[in-house]
């Protein structure tokens, strides 16, 4: 596996650890009493800096919930979560919002872009909201990397699905966040466009030292990651390093059959 | 059946989204029903009052058309009483004295008369009065010094038994002491009433002990009112006296009161109509947005076999449900509104009885019809659009509907209508006479209004960008997002702003006309009014001879002008007959009001046997200088007067007046038929303005009805009267503006729902709640300001066209009320902020996870 060449975090501080996000005893439960459903059951997890982690698991395994909690979109019922050096479990909405804005990038499955803004405006939106001027040089590099140079003035409606996702990737990268979370970022794309996006993500980890966590159910997508975490019934049940699509598929099958027989 | 069920479920599922539309229907229907209930209640109250006061048969002086305003009511000889008593079938004759021309003052010379427009009545105490009032304390008037006052007036002015009152009437003054308080059995709608003993009433009001104003006759048992009337008419001869049965008197009174109440009713209904119009925009927007949001659902229904008609009908059924719910609530609210109005009127001195609240069966039906028809008509277009959704829509990606680009046809129609309207306005502005321009003005107003509504969405792009550049850019990316959001669906923004535009255009237009009126009147006063003091009686009554004498007696004055209107019938050389009034004045009037002439000198019209006519009249009747007119003074003789001057119609004051010398007019009328002064003017001895003012006020101190104003005070009065009128209109337009504001709230609230996913995304990538709320607020402000820009542009166009049209009729000065215009803009921005309160709160509260997980 490749190791990160250089950290993109230039304005770094002592808070920099080898881990970009971490959870200890992370529990998420819905309802109470009889109807209590546990989505995450005391999960301990580390997302190493400069690495590409994929989270897999069957529907209802809690993989999206895990990502949402780590990203500060959802609140945990128990346990503690850190992003960078900050514990986010105790943060109020205002600080959490600022953390998302400054330290976290998002790529959703669909509907990633504001239809009223051009591609470029979408890319710089998090920085605009923060009132920061984007780093020109870095922005150009990111735009070039995802191959959007000619399309910056276009509105989302004028872009193909793959191009829209590339804009989303560029937006996530442009602000140089601590960590990028992808929620099935290729789920709505055909395999070629999906491969392109995954290539960019891989590239940004290798070349730009970005940390990425991606939820997926596609073994091919997972094979782009450095590490795959398997979730079942709200627990991390397995982990695979340097995955290949076939190996991931095999592992999934075994979970599936186990799940059915149990 | 399925259609109905789907509609019902949809309606219930989206009741929140329908709420504001329902409120719009509610407000409009409430205004309509409230007006009807209120005016019906007023009518019923008066009917009850009239029914209790009318006698079986009343004999009164024959009504004369175009009568002289002498200040003394017409009377009947006292000898008639004995003759009437002899008429078969008459059980009793009650002679009555009653006048509405007197002023009643308290011991400190304050007018205690009615100030609500209801009459001040001074009458003799007679047995008929006990039908309508009870003496609740003290005793009836027993002698010349006694008076009974009605309880409402006594309470309002803190008067009681033993307090002194002065009754000031044409024949003179009398001072009396309150001996009793009378309370109305039915509702007293605000009249101030004083009862005197019969001889005192005769002397004070008629100046003669040998006269009464009417006789109330009671019929013997078994004799009907109609039979009695026949008998009386036979005995007195027809034509000399007016003989009316109780039913006829009541009908007459109802007709009189109706001529006052009906215009009020139609004006109020007119404003309700404007609110209804504005509500239509709101409802169209709501249904358009609901259909847009439901595109996939409708596509699915179409895919599984629902026909266009079924889809169409399902939307219309929802509209009917909305209309029914809104109207029913509106009918209830309308009755509440009427009760509220009655209470307000009560506080102002007009006591209406809420117990006699009159809800005619037609009222709820009208309310329901208005509400349902308006809602269904408004939903027609969106329903058609829903029907046109293809089954393929079910398969397509959800998300916000594509930008509805305003089409070229729309642009063409809008521009065509606007320019046609603009041409009509220009035509009106340049037309030769006010009456010729009225038609084009009305057409122009209507066409430009419709044109602006049609082109609104197209202008949205331009105006919102300019507004954005001016106001939103300072808010950075949030401002930019707000601007883009406002531009995203121009049709929706256009319709929302257009609703606001209607009310604001009327405000702007009327304010331009009103301000121009004041400016023109002021300008004309500065150039043509030479009098230092303008003297009038309050309540639009004439100045009594005693008060006029008091004015003449004041010192430090270089001259005093008497001015009155003498009723007369003028026959032009072409044979046309005009029942009109001649403005008879002292020649010094030519200095007090320097009316412009188009031919001849004004002062020549004051020579013996001379008069002036206005230019328009002269033109219509082909009258030129030197022509002789037959002027038959009502109740007097006919004069042949020579036209010596023709006055200009370009005036604010005395428009259309025919002048003659007051001394000349007196020659043709007996002294007791000559009308009292309607106005007086006075000029101070040069340099003694202040002393003259003091002298005039001292001389007329005993006549509280006489108001003395110098030029500045008179200008203030004009300004105040106009402000009062405008404020009343603005208050009524407020309803339309409120409905329009609801429309802004509605559009924003529905937009927030529609943009749930976007909002979730923005929150996820780090937009704070505050920024999000600000974004919604700014969008709202920009829509409201867009409406204000359209409204002010339209209103100013209307106002300027109207001023130019009326420039020939005295409205020569164009004055743009910049303060009002500024307030409109500022107010719109504030209204925009307020409208966004709830939608912004809602957007801020949206759960990020749920928002991005939608669908």
C-alpha cells in the first residue's frame, strides 16, 4: 500500500495525530423500551490519516449511521467521537456546523449540488459560507485533477451525472478538510463514471494525502480503499486490508449466508 | 370515488401547505360577509328606529326641489291644527316642531352636537316622543327654561340636570337648563337630541309661535292609515301639503339612509374585491407548487391508468374543499368582524345594537359562492397543468422541477398589453377635458395592471438582479444564494410579487393624486386667495345670521365678504334648463378668491343685472359674453341676468360656480327665503393681522360652530382632510396587502419544503442555521422589494396620468410624495422580513439527516 507523501494540512497544529477520526464505545439507539432499536452497538473505530477506508455491510447494518455520526450529522446516544483533535460528541449545533464546514467534506450519492449555482460556485461554496478566499493554486489543481476545467461555468443541470459527482469531489477536496465522507458516491453512476470518481478519490489519497471514509455496498468500489470495515447488526465484525473486488465479494457472501442461517 | 378519496387524502395530507391559501380565502370572504352583516345591521337598526317613531299619518310641508338652505325648516301654519282635528277619522293631532339645522352648545360654548355625521335634532316635547324615548331622570320640559337631553350626549359631554345649554338656530339663540334626561328605547344610532317645550321650540327654531314643522295624526280605531290619508288629502286639497302614512314615512327614511349606507357598502365591497383579486394569485401559486411537488405522484397515477380528466378533477376537488373550508371560516370571521366594527362604531358614538345583528340568509350564501368560485377558478390553470403531466414523469428523477422559463408568447402578450395600457394612459394625460380622458384612464389602468402581471416574471430576472446588486451583494454568498433562489422560478416570484404590487400600486397612485391635490390647492391659494380669514361653520351647516353679524362686528378688518349658494333654475338661450346654485357674494369676493376668467372681468359679474358662468358650461350651452339668462330663484322670482364674465374651470375652489352679487340675488327672494351664508371671508387692515384674528375669534366665541381659519390653517385643513381620506383608503387596502404578504409567506414556506434536500446539503457542508435563515429572509425581502418596484412604477404611472388629465381641472401641480414612496419601499422590506419569519424558522429547524435522506 502507498503511504501518504505529504500532508495537505499546511496550517497544521499539535492536534495532528495519525488518526483523522476516532470513535470509542459509539452507540446509537432509536426509540426506547420495547421498541428500542440499536443501530450502533459500542463501536470502537479509528480512521487513520491519509488513508482510504470503506465501510461495508448489509442494509440495516448501521454503516450509514456510523458515517453520519462520525461526520457530525447525527448525534450519538453513547460513546465519544473525535474528528482531528476535537471531541465532537459534546459540541452544540453551532460548533458542529463550523466543524463540518471547516474540517469535513461530503460526497453524497445524489443531489450533491445546488442547482442555482455554477460548478465553480458549488466547489467554493463551503469556503464562501465560511467567508474564506479559496487558495487559487490549490483550487486549480483540484479542478484539473477531476478534469472539470472547461465546465466551471455550467449549472448542475447542464452536467452529466458523472460530471456532477466530479464537482462534488472537487468541492470536498477544495476546502482541504481533515476528512472526506462519501455516502455511496458512485451509487447512481454507471460503472465507467463510477470508476472515474473512485480513481479521483484514490488519487487524492495517494497524491494529496487526503483522508477518505466511504460507505458502499459495491465490492468493486470497496476495492479502491486501503481498508474495508465490515459492519453487521451495529458492530464491526471484520476488517480487510488491501482488498480486491473478489476478496470483498467472497467475504460479503460469507456474511450473507451466516446472516441467513443464524 | 377514487378521485374524491385521493383528493381528500391529498388535501388532508397537505393541510399545512393549504393553510395560507385557506386564510386568504377566509380574509376575503370575511371582508365580504362582514360588510354585508354590518350594513344590514345598520339598516335594521334604523328601520326599527323609524318604525317606532312614525305616526299613523304625518302632514308636513310640500318638499320643494332644489330648495333654499335658509337655516330655518319649512313650516306649516298653526291654524291647520284645528282643520286637521275636524277631518273624519282623526283621533288626535299632535303638532310637532323639529329642526336639524340648530347648533347646541354647553355653558363653556363647546358644541355638544353629534360629531359622527348623525343629525343634531332639536324638537318640541310632545306625546309622540314617548314612542321612542323614556325620561329616565328629571322631568319633561315644562316651561321656557327647560330642556331634555338624550342620555348618550349627556354622558359623552358630562352634562346633567341643572347644566345650561344654548340652542343656536337661524331665528336666534335661546338658553335653557337641562331638566331631564331621555333614554332611547331602541338604539340611538348617534344622534344628539334636545327637547324643548313647544312655545320655546317654535320661537327658537321657527321664529314664530304660529307655525309647526309637521302634524302627527292618529287614526281612529278601524280607520287604516291609507284611509286616513285619503280623508286628510281630501280635506286639505292635494299639492299644498305632503301627507304620508307611517309606511310611507318609514320607506322615505329608509331611502334617505340607504343613499348614505349603500355607497359605503359598495366601497367596502370594492376593497374586498381587491383582496379577492390578490388572493387569486396566492391560490394559483399554491396549487402550481403543489402540482409541481407532486409531479412524480401524478405521473404514477397517469402511468397506472388515471385519465387526464381524472387528474384534473382531483386537483379541482381539492380546490373545492379548500374553498368550502376557507369560506365557512370566513363567514364566521365576517360575523365577528361585523360585531367588532359595531363595537368600534359604538366607541365613536354611533350605538348599534349587537342584539339586532342581522345576518340575512343570502349573506353566507354569497360568502360561500365567492370563496368557492374564486378558489376553483384560481386552481383551473394548475389543474390543467397537472392533467398535462405525462406518465413518464413517474420514471424521472425527482428533485425540483425544471425552471419554468417564461415564454416568448407571454412576453409578447405582456408587452403588448402594457404598451396598449401606456398608450391609453398617455392619451388620458393629453386629453382635452377631464371627462373625455376618464375612459382612457380607466382602460389604461386596467391594461397596464394586467400587462404588468403578465410581464412580471420576465421583469423578475432584470429587477431582482439589480436589486440583488444593490442590496444582496453585501451579504456575500448567502445574498447570492438568496438572489438565485428568487430567480429560480420567475413565474412564481412574479406572481408572488404581483399580488403585492396591486395593493402598493393603488397606494402609490392615490398618494400621487392626493399629494398633487394638496400641492395644487396650496399653489392656488398662494396665487389667488386674497382673504386673510376663511370662515365656515362646522358640520357643513350654513353660518347663522347672528353668527354672521358677529363676524361683521369684529374690528381690525378691511372688509368682510358674505358668500352663499342660492338655489335657482337657469335657462340657457338654447333652451336647456339647469337646476343649479348661483354663488352670490359681496363684490369683495373677487379679491378673496381671484377666480381666473377666460373672457371678461370677474368684477363686472357683480354689477347690477350681471352674472358669470364657467367656461365648460358656456361652451356646452354656446353662451358668450353679453348673453342674457333666465335665472328663476327657487321660492322667489325670475331674473334676467347678463353674462359679463366667463370663468376658467382650471380651479380647485368654486369649480363650476356661477357668480352674481349677493345684493342682486336678494332682489328676487323674500328675506325669509334667502339662504344663510355658507362661507365668509375677511381681510385684515394691513399690518393688523394678529389683532384681526383675535377680534374675529372674540366676536364669534359664542358660536362654537363657526370656525375661523387663516390661510395657513386652511391649507392645514385641506391637508388633514385629504390625509384622513387617504389613510382610510390605505387602511382598507391593508387587507389586500396582508393577503399579498400571506402570499409571500406561502411561496417561501412551500419553497422551503420543496428545497428540503438542498437545505440539508447546505447544512451538511457547513452552512449555519443563521446563514440559512438569513438566506430565506433575503429571498423574501427581494421578492417584496420586487413587488414594491412594480407597484410604485405602476402607481406612479397611474398617478401622473391622472394628474395630467386633471391638470385642466385645477390639479395643475404634480407632486410626488417621496416620503410615502420611501415608506412603501421600506415597509416592503420590513414586510419581506416578517413574511420570512416562519419559513426561515422552519428551514433552520430542518433536520439535516432527514433532509438529505428524503426520497
